[in-house]
C-alpha cells in the first residue's frame, strides 16, 4: 500500500464511532498507538467492524478498541461468532443476519491484506467477537 501516513488509532476510532448508528452503544478506546496506514481505508475497517458489532450485538453493544504487541483489536460484548464459522465470516456474501449483505467483513479483510497486515477472529473478553489485526507497522518503531 503506497498511500500510507501516520494515523492515530484512538482518533480514527472515535471519529468512526460518530458515523455509525449505535444508539445507546459505546466505543471504549484503550489504544494509544499511531500506525502507518491509508486513513480512508482504515476508516472503512473501523466503521465496518462497528456496524457488524451493532448488527449482531444490538444497539446497546459496547465495542472496545485495544492494543496488541504487534497490532490492535476491535471486540464487542455481543453474541460472538461460533468457532466453526470464523473463517467463513470473511467470505463474500456470508452473513448471519437477514438484513446483512455479506460484504462488510470481506471488505475489512481486503483492506487488512492490502496493508500487509493479518486478521483473525476469536472470542472477546466478554463473550462477543474479537477481531485481532496484527503485523501492523507502528510509527514509533
């Protein structure tokens, strides 16, 4: 990816929260790192993950953006994703929701791959879904 610039993860996560209808939901940002990224595409990553959390966790979902040693995560306190469906969630057209298009998480994966990052889904701290994005280049490294 050639259009990268320093992007503060907390700032972009907070801005993306404003663009997603969460009603009583909230975003908790505990990450204080700056990454090399295409800011408009990283914005799509956060907005799609936030929308996915609301779609599957409800309007009062809590989403946490936190740091990992080599990246960051976005997790929610919703229902989570069954282990046997975790690889499928990134496929085009896959959706657990009648109103879902099946494109959101596929777009997330494409953007992550374009940055030469990696993504995996696991269990969140409170039982929801946790998307871990790793192999990230931090500005201060």
